[in-house]
């Protein structure tokens, strides 16, 4: 298999990559000739990139030959790996790293494949969940499974209305269940008014209504005015609070904090 590493020979080549010549997310590895830890780290990063399903690229720079670039990014020792999304620097790793350490670093910043883009339940599946909920009216898990499936198709007004009605009819003690509380917050998020002509709000709302939570978070993170507008930040934080995958939510929070820093 050919090496996935792209050797950067001048600053203009890197600038073109940052402006959209390649994948939006990439690792920039600073090395020097004769650096043993650099040679050991390179195959670790190559394996990571090869298993990323083309979501990540690997660029390599000789810090000795391109010292102005190393100075620009304050690289004082090698090996050093910088994670970029286009021109934005998200984080860095210094020294030799294991594959596990690299993966943990990437998971803290990069959007992960959306594990909660679940298959849309068939009508028969929802009918079965309705029967299970009717048979166990005070069982939180049964109620949550049905309401989750209804909200997963929130683009259908009748199913959204049914989810709302079922949540309203649940006793207060049942609503203290963490999953049901999350679903109640998700319903509130979905029922927020969507301004006409606001493309990113329309897109994020549609993605959440279809169960594509991570895609919706990515849509909001890419809004150019996010840093300046506290209302957009609040909307994003509310969405992170209702993500089914808590680990993914924490990773997105770190990205948001880095963006606002």
C-alpha cells in the first residue's frame, strides 16, 4: 500500500491545502532528518490516517528545511503533530505517541462517525414499541424506547405530536429518569421556532429530526457567526446536552471551548 503521507516542501503548498486543496481535517507532522522518534511516529500516524475512511490526511514538514513554518506554529521540538481543520489549528501532540494516544487525541476534536444516525424505524417497529409501552406504562425503558423512535421521525408532524402527548402524560416520577428527561429536552429543542430563510437552522433542525445528531452539531459548529453570537452558542450547548452519545458530546464541548477561547 502506498504511503498516505504528503510531504510539504514550501509554505504555499500548505496554504493551498488549508484553503481546500485536500481533506478539511489533516495532521501536520514536523520532523527533522535523523530524528529516531520521528521515524517511529510516522507509521503510527499513517495507520491512523489509513483507517480514517478518508476523513483525515497526513502532511509532513521538515522543520529544519522550513524553519519559518516551524516558527510560525511555535514548533520547538520534534516530532510534533498539529491537527488542523482547514486553516484552523485545533490541537497538538509532542513527542512519540502510541496509536491509542493518537486516537484519543483525535476523538477529542474531530467529529466521529455518527453512531446515532439510526435506521428509521418501520411502522411495524413503532407498533411493537407502542404495545410494549402499553404493557408497561410505568417502565421508563419501554416508554423511552417508543418516544425515542417517534422523535427519530420528528419530521412527521403526527409522530412529533404523539411524542409530545406521551411525554405530557407520563407521571413526574417517571420523567426523572435520565433518558426520559433527555428526550423531553430533545422535544423542546425540536419545537423551537426556526427562522424563515435561516439555512443553517433549517439544516440542523432537519438533521436532528432525522436522528442525525452529530451532523447537526457539525452544522452549528460551522456557522461563521458562532463566536460572536451567544444565542447560537446557547442553541449548540442545548443540543449537546441531548446527544445520546455522552462521550461524543464531551468531545464536541471541547471543540466548542477551543473555538471560543
